């Protein structure tokens, strides 16, 4: 844990452009991104994709637009994930519920379109988002929360290096039903190991000619933690 004697808090997250090797994250612009995201999410196929989101199902792009505007006006900072090879939006994520005074922020409202499947884009996007929070903004705690029934989200959080902290029972209503929420976090003292593991996993040398990973992120992280961060 850092020395907090002179702690003055963090700036709130703001829309930002983050460049990676396979993806670029850029601030949401309704005119440029609304229809492109809708298409990336499969049109009406967005509802199965957002099964564990709390809002009601969308009847069309107008509902997605209204929900997006409400979420952003409510404080969600939307980052659109762009596939650098095609230049097209393939997903989104949001900085949410910031607590700058205590150095806490959540990443949520995450959705990956089919264009991100079987590629390192998702991992790189989450690396860029976390790195910005810890290294650029100085946050102490980075949270991930999901419906406790969302096994895929929980697996992703664990793979990315988040620590499971427990389940908040009857935390909220989701689509008119109870939602128990699983909580995960990364804290600043853990970030150096995680960052080094992300860098190693994302290296082109970690992928074969067929695009498949040579080593798993979890295995790389375990080896770095065992050896200690130089």
C-alpha cells in the first residue's frame, strides 16, 4: 500500500483516447458510434448479448440510444473499442461510480461484439483501461462487478487478475428480478505484476502464426509473481 500521508485524491475519469497494438479506445460520440455499435452488437441480437445488464430489453436502436444517453448523463464514461485493423467499433466499456477522494473506480457496462472473438483485442482493451486508471489517474482500487449468475464475466475477471471479494446478496433489481452481485477488484499494489504480465502476454512473440496464444495470461502472471517484479 502506498504512503497516504500526502494523499490528495484523484481526478475523476474523463473521456480519453488510449492506443494499443490491436485496439484503440476512444470517447463515445453519438453521431459516429451509435449505429456502428448497434451493428457491432448484432442489431436486435444486442439483447442476448446484454442479458445480465439491468435495463429492460431494447425494442430497437432508439431504446439503445436513450439508454446510452441516460447512462452517460448519469456519469458513465463510455469508451468505444475500435479494431485498428478494420477501423470499426467492436465493443464498449465504461468507467463508472468514481470515488476520486478515495481513489476508487469501477469498470463496467462492458460489451464485446462478435468482431472481438478469438482475438487479443478484449485483453488489450482491459489492459489499457486499467493502466490508465492506475498509472495516469493514480487510482488505488479498480473494481469489477457482475451479476452472480454471469459465469463468463466472473471467469474473465479472474483471468484478467481481479480478486474475488464476495457476493452482495439482493444487491439490486435486474430486469424486474433479484440480482446478487459478485465483486472483484485490483488494488494498486497488485498492478505492477499484472501490468508486466499483460505486456508479456500481448507481445507478438506470444502468438503463433495461427494467432493462438503460446502461454496463458494466468501462467505468465503466476511466474512473474513468483519471481518478483524487477
